[in-house]
């Protein structure tokens, strides 16, 4: 009993599946009575038989397609083809008397191919391929295909740039597009630039000279003028141009405007002088030197070359001297210490007094700083070195000085 019931259900199910309808002869019930229809006649059919065409589409279950059909057939690319034995059709409509009839799931079962026209109609992401036999004008839907929707992609690099500098815009990651149209809009919404990119040429450089915030909007276009619907917008900020200062100007500005304590220029002149003591009986003298100061490290290290002379305040056996220094000058805030070598000539006619090389040390402090000038005071010790028979006790010197650097 169960087996009989199961077989009955299968039989009922098979009855509900529509069988393919075979058509072996065409021309008996033509939709358009002309046995040699030309491509131009299809456009006439759409106009003169619009009511019947609408009725046929509605009967076939594609009433939503009729207006796209009537409009697009006027510009459709109509091609010659053949309806071959065994070809299948989703439906075919024809006229029997004055009534429009439709056959669905059609199989052409003729003995030989029939000349026909074919063309494509597009609507809402789908293409509909039609075939119309020349012998009867029966409008037939051969197949329906889904067209992949275009997907837009947009990249703006960089998204913040100085005015006049290039920005790269690319749509290279877009899908199913034939082209992408990119619009650059200012803050008011006005379009200032439009770019058209393709998959083969998917990036371009643009420059904007006006400072402000811009929106960059792209739309991808695919087959049959389908437009992308996904969001595809970025913001581009254009800023003021930052002046590029030449390296020499930076160096000059750094040296002239940033030094707090030390030499402010790469090369400065100096004048220094003051009282001093000549060892023997610590006879007083006045002295002066002129020189150059080379800045090695800003606010930290200088090199000083100076030369001059001294005049004792007493007469014979004391006599005037010449002296010079080569020093490294190290800053610690406004204070500084210096050290190096110098020379001085014989300052007295006694035999234990001799001229020669001196080891020079200084300790000082800046008193004022005005623009590129500095004034400081310092103490200096000159001790004899290297020269034989030139002892410290009789040949060292103590100096107090004022230095002006400019």
C-alpha cells in the first residue's frame, strides 16, 4: 500500500513539471504577416503593434520588460542569425486570428535552420536575448542573463597635501567597470576637476592650487551604462605651502638667532685687553690683543686665535713683550673655560727671564649679549713649557682681561 502511495506522489509531481513545447513549423500563425521581414520592420512592429507587443509580454509573464523593449529596439544592434533544430526558447508569442498567444519552454523541432534576427535588451542588471524568425516575426525570448554590477573603488594619496603639490587618484581596485568618473568638489559643492579613468589607465595625478577641503567622488560604470551604487567618496585637504628655507639661511638663522651664550656666527672678530702681572717681582703691565674666533659647536665650543703685546708699568730692566694664543674655548652656560698653547717674548733683561712657549688657561663669564656681539671678562694664567731653563717661578704671567666679540 505504501509503495502504491509513493508511486502516486511521484506521478503527481511529474504532472506538475511543464513539458517542453515543440514547434516544428513556423509561419502558420505569424505575429507579423511578412515572410521576408527586414531589420527595419522590427522597429515598425514596435510602433504599429505596440498594443499586441504589450499583450504578448504580459501573457509571457514579463510585462515589466515591455517598455524597455519598445524603447531599446529602436537603437538595438540587430544581427542576422539562425534558429536551429534543437534550440530552446523561454517563450514565443504569435497571433492566432486577432488574439496574441504565448508558448513557453519552446524547443524548435524543425528539420532545417530558419533565418532569424537577434538583439539584446537590457533592464535592471539583466540582459534579455531575443530572436525573431524572418518568416513570421514571432517575438521570442531566447535567454536571460544576470550582468555583474560595477563596484567602485577609490584611493587618494596623500589625503592631505600642500597647495600646488601632486595628489594621486586611483580606481584600480574597481570591479566590473568599463570606466570610472572622478569628480573633485570644493566646499560649496562646485566641481573643480573631473577625471575619467579606465581599468587600463586607472590612476592619475592632479594638483590643486586653492587651500581648502575637497570631496573626491567616484562612480564606476559597467556594461549597458550600469552605475555603481556603493559609497565611493574621500576627503582631500589642501593646506598652505610651507616655505622651504635654504640650508645656508637655516645655518645663518641658527647661528644668529638661536645662540644663548656662545659665539653666534661661524667667524667673529675679537678685541681683548686689560692689566697683568709679570712674575719676577710681579711687576704690573697693560696688554691688548686682537684675533679671530671660530665657532665649532653652537653654544658649546669655539677656537680662538689672538696676538698682541704688553707694556710694563716700570722701566728697565723690564721691557715690552709680544704674545699670542691658540685656544679651545668651552662654554657652560654664560661661563667658559679655555686652554691651549701660546708664546711670549722675554719681558726682562735678567738672565733667568726668557721668552718661549706658554701653556695658557682661562676662566671667564659673559657679561652681556647684544645681537651678534658678546662682552665678557676673564682671568688668564700663562705658564712656561717646553723651553729649557725657563722656570715657572720667574716666567709665568697673570692677566685680567675684557673681551669683546663682534
